[in-house]
């Protein structure tokens, strides 16, 4: 079930980001330890299958390369060389035309016990590729099962559509799930703007199962970082805003700065940051860091006349980050 996205809006993770019309964005996402690659047009599953079968034959015909010293080092580290290497560079494969998906696992190099698993899924005229880098050949069976099950719950999402059921949005689709623990998902969104070529907007998000007590939050490290910045920048570093700020349905902390622009002498750059620690085991309230950098250069002319305009744009962008309705089963939508 889907709704309609506003022009410029992006469904990413469990969020909706209403970017200004004309904005361009790229998303790098991971789900359940899988890197999600951008979808590509494909003629059919059979075409994908043929490519993978050809690759499988080559890998299956390439024997692993081992030596006595390498085996000895592996045993000292607690690994069985026979298990982490296998006999050929091909670790395993599975092709199922009934669900139009296939997976292949292989060693990066014949002499290196590091496995790559690639799952290829055909849906809606596109090929979706999910990739996981793992340990030795002996880790592949568990990786295969995890990736296969996740892909069975993947559904394509057409441009302009907004899913209203629980799941994690990626480029071109969504992994359907209730968003319950354990959570292993995250994304980075980078956006540029037609009317503001000197601006760069970034959202980093990662679901958590516990608060990272080893890394101070933005609120508690901002003063020390300001001191370092002022010690290393020639000219005045001014604090435009700082303090508690709610965004994306959760409480966080923000700071905005104006600094001398080292790209064009005599001009000013603006940097805004917002961060939230997130809520453990709550997919709709992940750890988040959001930033806006405004830095004119010779190729990107200044589009803001003053700090007031820059801050207004920052405020607008933060307000446009929202929890997607229905993103998590039983979760509130704010």
C-alpha cells in the first residue's frame, strides 16, 4: 500500500525528507549488514541469471591458493584453513526463478579468505543488488540465509510513491518489516540544491540497540570542538545558534556557525549541525547527525546574502525531516 509523495520528497530509512523542488539527492543505505546498490534497468531475470551463471563457472574453476605459512597463521588465530578457504574461489550460489532472485558467494581473491556475497533481485523491470562483505568461506551459509530472507521481503517503490506500511526505504524500494529489534540499518543522504549551488546537506542515520557511551554527544563536545576550530581558523568564528532542538520526531542539539571562507577571500561560510542520540531498539528514532554547509567558491556563487537567510534555510530543512507514517508497526507518527 502506498500514498503519494510531494514533489522533491524522498522516502529514506524510516523517514520522509521533503527536499525543496529542484533538489538532487543520493542515498547510500545498509540493511541487515547489506550494502544496497542503486537499481539498474534490466530486461528480465533470465538475463541476470545468465550473467551470474557465467560468473559462477569461472569462479568454480578457480582453485584457492594456500601455503603452509598462511595455514599456520590461520590456526594460530583460531581458524580452520580448510573452512575459511574452501576448495575453489566460488563459495556458493543459489538461483530461484520463482522469486526471481539469485545469490552468489565468492572469495575476493583465491589466496584471501574474505567472502563477498551478492544477491541479485529482479522486480518491476529493474535489477536490485545487495552486497555483504564477510569473513571466510565458512560464514557464507549464515550470510546467504540472512540476505535471502531480507530480499524476499523487498518490494520496489515507484518514483512519487510513499509506502504507508512498516519498512526501511532504500533507493528504489523498501524492505518490509515491523522495525523490531535487533536493528541493523542505516543510511547517508547527500543533497544539493538548484537555487543554492553553494549548499550541501547531509543526513547520517543509524538504528541503535544501545547509547554509545564512549562517544560524547554533540551537546557535550561542542565547546572543545569550537576551541579547536577557533585555534585553527584565521578570522572570527561566530556562533549563530546553539541549544536544544527537536527534529525528525526526536530531541537533539544544534549549533550554527559563521566562519571565514577560505575558498574566496573576504567571504563567509556557514556551517550548521544537529544531532540526536537516538532511542535504543526504536527504528523510528535512530541516532542521527544532520549538517548543512554553505561555502561559495569560484564554481558555486553565493546564494545567501547574510547569516539570517542561511539560518532560515537550515530551519526549513530541519522541519522537512519527518518520521514516515506507518514506518514502524505500532509506532506514533510525528
